[in-house]
C-alpha cells in the first residue's frame, strides 16, 4: 500500500511535520499506515500538473476515456477482495457490506465508461432560415473532489468517474480517516492507463488541502460530500469566485409505517437501514413514524432483530455490525444516547459500549420509543446505530413529522394503499423516495441527492453527475451563403 500522495503519475511523501495516522477503529492499536500530510504547496503543484495535462485529456476522444474507466472496472473486480478488506479494516464496515460497496463502485465505473460514448448534446430547430443549431457538452478543465470517510471507495468513484469521462483532470482529497482505500483507487486508475496529471490525490486536512482547493481559481468545480457545517462554508467560498459547486451533506431519514403495512417486510427494511454500516450512512434510517395500531408489534420485531446483531471487527465474517469510525464519532453516538434519555424518550434497547470488545469504538444497537417529534434525537443527525420511534395517527400527521426537520435526503413508506403512496410521493420533502423498501440504496443510472439542508447544487450519479462536470456550448451554423442573417429576438 502506498502511504503518500499521488501527483502527476507518481507517489511521493510530502515534506510535512504532521502524519495522518490511519487506525483500525475496531482496534485503535492497529496502525494501518502513516501518511505525511500534504501542504498547500503540494496542492498547488498538483494543480499545476493537472492544468498542464488538461488539454491533452480533453482532446482524447470520449470513447477512449470511457475505455480507461472500463479497464479500471476490470482491475477493481480483480482486486475486489483487497479493496474490501482494506476498506473494512480502516473504516470498520463489516466485510459483506464492504464487498457490496466495492461492487457499487465497479457498477459506477462501468456506467461512466459507457457515458464516454455519449457525452450528450441536442440538435434543435432554429427560428432562422438556413441555420443549424445544436449543443455540446465540454469539460470544465480541472475540478476538485472532496470525499467523506463513510463510503471511501464508492463515493470517490462516483465523483471521479464522471469527471474523468467528461474530460476533466482531477484533484482529489480523501477523508483523513480512510486514505488507504483512496490509495487503491489511485493505483487502479494508473494501471488502467490514465495519463500523468489527470488524476491527483492529496492526503491532508480540510483546513489545509481543502482550503487550498476551494480557493484555487483554476478549479472550475468542487464536488463535496460531508457535514453541513463544512459544506455550507465551502459552498459560499467556492461559489463566490464563480466555481460550480455541489454539496451532499446530512440526512435524518424517516420510515412511515401505516396501519395496513406488511410489518415483517417493514421491520426487515428498518433494521437494515438503521443498523447496517453502523448507521453511518447519509441514507440511514434514523426515525420511524408508525401508526399507533401497529407500533407495538413493529417494535417487538425491531427489538428482537436488533438483539441478534453480533458486533465485532468488520473482517470477522460472522459479524453483523462494526464499530464507529473513530473516537470522535463514538463519543457523538454516546452523547446523543444520553440526550435521548434526558429528553424523556424510553430507552428500549442498547445505549452502551459493549465491554467485551476491548478498545474498539463500539456502540450497541440502540432503540428509543415514545420519542416526541420535538426531541433532538428525532431532529438532529447522529450518524450512528440509534433509532427513534414515534407515532402518527394519519398520513398528514406522519408527513408533518417526516418533513419537520432541516434535512431532505430520502424517506420511505410502508403501505398497500395506492392513494396513500401517491399522496406521500407528492408531499414528502426529500430528493429520493422509497415505497415498501429501505431508505438506503442508490443505483449508478439514477440521480442521487437531497433537498433543503441536505444538498445544494446538482445531483450526483447518473447523467446528472456527468453534466455537473461539463459546460454547455450552443452552436449556430448559418449555411445560407449570404452575408446578412435575419436576427430574431
């Protein structure tokens, strides 16, 4: 594993006084690697190399750019077990979930490999005679990508693959907690044949590397996934200098369970959404809004399923749930559990650190009942295995509770009524909507993103993800052979 930064086709160790220590959250004594932190000067050097490579990569035919991504997909498939194990060791995700994330990234590489053959434009009729009009999409030049720790393989892929397919050069900052998986992505792109300077990765802090990227006039676009606090400030700074910006931030996702729901199906979906990936997904299920008539039997199912969860290191294939990613997130989870208790919610299950798992950052799967919609554990993002349950007497009340938070990423409803489904789809304030399935999940060909405080800018993935990394050019060709041309306004 390379433990430095990757610039202009080469690995190097920045001359820095600070090391980024990459620890296993299941066992903090297990040091995976030490990465010298990149400096602002390193960022500028990477930008200079990317700028020098930009014209050549943009002029490379789209299908050839797509073939590079297809080769990357093949290499990633060959190295899938290595990627999954590295991801599980440094992020804590259980191995079966890590393998699923690897396959998601491979699907994204395949999808955007195909987009290299399309690069969508339109032919449109002109109002003028003897005039042919059409649009083209062209690369922006050099773009910046800032990724989080919770999906250290899939999110860097879903940002970098469309940027590269569109013909851009990339400056990529992975999360400091998960640099090893990011290093594997850089290796794979190099092996797939990306020219030097096209993909550059710098390991370092947001306050140094991220700030240098955001303020660089060369970076024409910034794609960010992370916290609302950081994303909001980033958006203001980058947009002020005229850059394109997309930010995917927090979520507080609800599942509404109506009286006519299939409770077994609903319980399975809620369980996976709440406790899968230790609740460390922006699409995780953190709230349940149930009809009073079915709340108790639903709660019984959820408690029984949660009691069967086996916690432990993600590399143990018998384990169902891994640790929080680091000490800070672990403390946040426990702090919110304390807040829930003080607010008067009924702690039904969990709420503690399991003593038998040693120094690892583990939190028991936790369920609160009798949660008022005004409580902090119902309204604020926790990003851990904590589920809050309340009741609503009808769809209007359930929607009021679901919509009554600052976030708007995803939500789900369980019901057999088509009238209820259609009204829910129309009225819920989220960017993604699920019916009779979990709040989690996304597919390469479908747009991903939310509304309200969850996101600003264009959606990610799908055609929309590619479009973000391009600018639209409108072309008028007059073939009348005449000097004058009728101008219509």
